[in-house]
C-alpha cells in the first residue's frame, strides 16, 4: 500500500487538516478528473463525487481540481463524497480562448 506521503502529504497539510475538524472524513489527493467523478488516493484509490453542499458553495475557481487535497466522506466500498478542499499551495492555470482569464 502506498502512503499519503508518497503523494505529497506533509506537516503543513496535516496542520490544515486538523484545522478542518472533520473527524467523519479522511484526507485524499485527487489524481484524476473524469468529469462527473474523481479518482482519489486515500492512499487506496476511491471514486468520489463532489457533495451537493460543496458544489453549491463553490465557483469554478474553488471547485476541486487534480492535485488538490480533499476531505472525503466514505460512503460504501470504494465510493466517497468530497466534503471540503484544503487550501492550495500552488496552481497551474492557462488562458482560455477570449479576453477573460479563467482558471
């Protein structure tokens, strides 16, 4: 089994995780985006959807993206709901067609 440290988990993320205070959740890192669901390393791989509450409270810039650390609530087997996104350390973005810059 792979550990979270192999995906980049460190003391800074552990501190941010503690600040979330979500004991019903486990940390995970988004490793793939399939549009309607994500593949998350927990370190086991699980499929996850964004919770309705998070989707409603987020905009396109704050929705989870590949590389983000998230709080997952495991539902059954290898399924989960993303309940929160830990603050990003860095982000790679590109300009979309047109004049407005979007991430």
